[in-house]
C-alpha cells in the first residue's frame, strides 16, 4: 500500500524542529522581531543585534536608550517570544 503524499512545508518543519538549523532560524526571526517591535526610530540606535544561547545581545549607541530598554527588557522578551510563538529569547544583554 502506498503512503499518502505529504505537503513539502510539513516535511521541512519536521526536519527543522530540534535541529541547529531550526534553532538558527528561530534566532534570526527573534532579531527581526526585535527590530520590528522597536520600530525604525529606535532601530537606528542599534549597532548590532544577535541571539546566542537564548540571550539577545543588543549593542546600542545611546546610553539613555540603553537605560530605557534595561527597564523594559522583561516586556520586550515577552513580546518577542509571543510574536514568534516559541520561547527563543530568555534574557537581553545591553552593551
């Protein structure tokens, strides 16, 4: 008896779940979500953004913005993870 055909997106999802490729894609999506949530006005002050091991590292060129984001980092973590639908970011490190 033949197997039923499967959708290509379902097969790719099965391959990506739990692999380093899938984790890397989640991290890229988390950085994109951060830029989207912060908006263009704040994003111009971000020099570098990267996610490593569940920590979002933001290198900022504005000390007042760094302080403001430090005060609201729990909210930002929650918003990023809700946007992605997966808990990717556990902490934010502001430099």
